[in-house]
C-alpha cells in the first residue's frame, strides 16, 4: 500500500500539530528554569 505525496504531507502535518500541542505548554516553564 503506497501513500501518495499528499497523504504523506497530511500525515506529517497531523503529527507536527499534535507534537506542537503537547510541547508548547512546556516551553515557557523550560525557559523559566533556564533563567
């Protein structure tokens, strides 16, 4: 079963969106600990 280029792009976009949704809330805390 081959994925088309568009399906690969949509899948990548979906993964990036999920990762960003999880990661973004932690970014300010991370920077506060560095300072």
